[in-house]
């Protein structure tokens, strides 16, 4: 089990953060990213996922994440 930090960015500001989310691997982050994206109403938001070491492994715009294929949620 690995731990990841999820952050919603608006510009350079972190407006939402969820720390130390336990996931099997980084691919398991996509359903959470899509769920976060669908809950956002503010324009221009990005979603960043960081590993325990602090390295960014995923950075995607919320609009793009909302368009992510629904098949990715099922995997």
C-alpha cells in the first residue's frame, strides 16, 4: 500500500487537500481524480497527485479529468 496526497489547485493556491490517501498503486488514483473533478465548480482548477516523497506524479486540469473515459473508473 502506498500513500498519495491529492490537491486541488486554483492558480498557485491549494484550495482543497486530502493527505495520505492509501492506494494500491498510482493507477488507482484516477477514480478519485475524476470524482474530485466532477465536484468542482470553480473555473481553472487543476488536480495534483503527489507520492509520499513529494514528487508530482499526476497533474491534470479538472475539465480534462471530467472528460476522462468512464472505463478508467472501472479499472
